[in-house]
């Protein structure tokens, strides 16, 4: 039994194999086209069955609430809670800058007031145990993010004779922006008087 590779006996199996390959390719193409018709691109929610490249569980998209940043010097305060500024002379009746800053604390009913340099050194204070620590801590915080809020502390920046300074106000009640601006203006008066 001699089987020749060029004979007609070998040609028939080759034709059958070729037809089978063409049929398989046609079936695969047909399946892909029908799948594209069922799940067209961009149509993610129209079909009751998820495409194979998606997870079965798709959480609903939820909007992210946008929180408006508040200035560090403008905490919310009810005007009834904020004591009215007293009529106190900040410079003429004081012997030095420390007494003027103590008068500032009394005028606005503050707990403490500190002036720090931009690099964290104590520049002036109304007195207290935390002045050095406040100067170092809050000047760094203010330098990195002036809008940072700390409960009971209000920060503001000011310039005096070319030096960048930070006002550190400790208060029992939140202070409205108007009062913080008045404190900043009075601080400039004190600095101009003494320095």
C-alpha cells in the first residue's frame, strides 16, 4: 500500500479540513458581530445583561459634595455670642508693647494674642504660657496653608516695615471677619506706636 502525497487520495482530506477551518472562522466572526449588536460601545445601561468586560455589580455614581473653604479668619459666629469691643486706649496708657497687647486682649475679650515672625519666632505677646509654642506652631501652619482652621484660634497675616508677621488670636468664641479685621488694624497701630 503506497500512499502518495500528490495523489487524489490526499487531496480530498485537505479540502475537507479547509472547509472546516472556513466554517469555524465564519462562526467566530458571526458571534462577534452579533455580540457587538447586543452590546454596542457606549450603551452601558440599555441591556439587561452586562457585557463580559464589566463587573456584575456597578455602584451608582454619586455626586461628591463641594465644600466651600472658609477663610481662617472668618469662622461662623452668631453676633450675639461675640462680645462688643470695649473702648480701651491701646497705646497712650501703656508702658510698652506687651501692655498694649494686653489692652488689645481686654478690648476684644480674647484669651491671648501673639505676634509671630514668618519663621516661627515670638515677636510680641500679651503674655501666657503657650506664646513660644504658638509662635512656632501656628506660623508654620499659616505659612503652609493660610486658610487652615483650628478651633479657638484665628490666624491673620500682616506686614510691618518689610517684615511678614502672623497674628495668632486665641478666643473663647468664634470671631467674625469684621472683628478680625479690627484686631489686625489695632495690631498695626500698636506696632507703629512701639516699633
